[in-house]
């Protein structure tokens, strides 16, 4: 948790090797990390969700898990073929969270994963995360996702 601009997203990017530290070293677990930034659209590789899902399928993801995931329920069928820039941030966030939750052996590292979701999908995501062995969430507020440890980032220090 932490206020705007205190470095939460920067810390996640350092942990996920999206940024290099200016000094020292970061030891990372061999378990693969799934980094989901605040701007979910940057994680979409295809021009639409259908194409993006086919790319994930080539990497071994079962597309049926994503298509049938509770976070994706209720979206219109044309959602899958619309250009990604035509989709809402909430739709993109729900899609990428469902991809992450469908990956068997990843450790989720999520930057404001609830921000664009409606209340129902936020509750579904919280429920799913609480059943995982571990995850790291950066947020402006504490979630109900049963975190084992809550850390506050303030003035460059973890509390």
C-alpha cells in the first residue's frame, strides 16, 4: 500500500526485472512471475483478444480456461474480436487477470489489479487470489484478498 508517487509501481518493475536497479542486486525466485501493470493494454500482444489468446495458446495455455473463467462471463461474444483499443480498461483487466489465473505455475505480481474492475469482478478476483499459494499486489488500499503480509511504502521505505 502507499500513496500516489511513492514508488509502488517502480518497486514491482524492479522485482520483475522490467527495470534495473541503480545499485545492489535483487535475488529472484526461479518461479515464473506474471507481471500485470496498471495499464493492462501493454500486455496484449494481438490486435484483439482472440488473437492474443492464440498467442498464449502457443505458449501452452489452455484457451478454454480463459474463455470459461468467471471473470470473463457476461461479456458479449464480439468482445473477443473487437480491436483492443475499443475495449474498456475493465474488460482488458478482467481478460488478463483470467489469463494469469489460468496459468498453472506463475506467481502473480499485480499493480492495481482491482482499479478498473466492476465490483462483481473485483470480488471474483479477490476470491481467486485468496486461494493461491502466493501473490503480490500493489494498491492504494488494502484488499480483502486475505494477504498474509501488508507492507506500506512511504518516503522510499517499507513499513
